């Protein structure tokens, strides 16, 4: 089992220059390789293999125009080729969209395997750097000096924050003790979670709480001249606001997914088609702000680690409009109807809470 630890990093001025140069080379290799893939497909109708991209990268380094690619560690560039190969595999398998070109304005990252870094006494040394990269360790029960990472990812967010992620192969934690309890949960927009016991967790609406400030910062950025220093400052403020929303949402999802896995042996959740639901123009923003897909992902891997069972209910199962007492099924139940009474047995139901 692979575990990752993500920490804040604080590179010095020399390391900032070296890592930024690596980011630029990684971005160049990705974009140039993607351009060649697109050109080959349009002209010949053939695909490019990983071996072809590897040979092309070697040829680029030998040219006078792209000789600077050899000035940084070769590992992040090689990892970029592997990631693009996997990205196209996911695209052709229908698991992801078509790979896009990378921009210098977005998140930047570089992946270092074991040959491009070393850990010594809890300090991280990257290839082509002369000093240890300073980072803040946030897990007091784990000694960073005992880490044996298989990969290190250095990244920079659009708001300017630096992070380092340690990927470690572990045996995994021991299964948690049984609680003898099971729960079914329903995800929604008004209430984020409604469980079979009748407990409700209100939707915090993280984006709505920052929407007013975010709109103001975006208007300021739109009034600034492109390429100016004032626009850079305004853009960083927009990025910081997005980061606060993103971190608040992630903290909320982690807290509630951990609580559900810790307190129950079996969790039942509906298989929601989030990609289809966000096509609703009225609810797209609210649904995206909920983070249902991320919540289910966290439940899946946390249940697996704790030895718990996660049951995914078919999305076409008419559970909301089926009476749990007599089994009568309504022909239609609009979204605006939160409660309904069974015409057969006169039992009153909440569409989000089903017992029996």
C-alpha cells in the first residue's frame, strides 16, 4: 500500500531558481511531446509509443536550441513522459479526458525518483541542488529520519506556496476494531449527508462564503493590464482565495469520512453520476462545491485501510420513491418534494431517510 505525506516546503533563493528551472523543463517536455503526438495523429493517423518519446527527448538534449534540458535533473523529464503515456492510456480507456497543454500560470510540479534525491537524518537533498530542502513535518508520531520514500514530488501552487510530497510503500495499518454498526448515507446539496439514523450534516457551502470576496478580487484582476506587476499581485490574491476554499472543503470531507469509517463496519452509499449532475445549470456550482466525488474516494480508501465494507448502491435504484414498509413505488417524485406519504399504507416518508 502506498501512503503519501504532503508538507509545506521553504526553499532558499538558490533552490527556488533551480526548481523553477526544472518546472520549466518539465513543462516544455510535456507540451512539446503532446504537440508531436497531435501532429503525428493528424498527419499519419498513428500513435507515439513511450520509447519514441524517450528517443525524441534524447535528441532534443543534443540540439543547441534545447541543450539547457541537460542542465537540470533528467528524472523529472523522464517521469513527465511516463505520466503523459499513462494519461493517454486513461483517455483511450474512457477514464479521463484528453491531455491538455500545461501553462506556467497553473500548478507546477516535478517528480523525483530514488536516483534523483536522498534522505539523510530526516533531511531531503534533491539532485542539482547544493543544500537540503527545508520542510515542516506535521506528524509527531512518525520520525522523518526513518522515512524511505520511493518518490518525492516538489510542487508550487499558483498562490506561491511550496509543497513536498513523500510517497512511501507500507504494509498498511492494522484493521480497526469492529463496532457492530452499519449505516446508509445519502448525499445532497441542502444537507451534505443524511444517514439512515436520521442524523444530518449541513452543507457548509465553502465557495458561497468566499464568493463575494472572490468576485471582488477577480474584478480587480480584470482591470489590471496584462503582464503588469499589479496583475500578478491581484492574480495571487485570487489564487489564495481559491486555496482557502479548497483547503476548507478538503478538511471538512476528511473529518466526516474518517468519522463514518471509524464508527461503522458497513457503509452504504449511492453511485452518483457527478459528471452528469453538474450539467444542470442551476445546480452545477452547488454540486461542484460539495465534493461528492472526493468524498466517495476518501470513503473507499479509508474503508479499505480500516478493514471496513463500503457498499455502492446502483444509481438507478428507485430508493427515494419506494416505500420501505409495503414496497409501493411512486411513478414520479419531483426533486422539490422532500416528504411524501405512501398511497398504499399511508406511511409518511422523508426522501433522504429510508429505514427498514
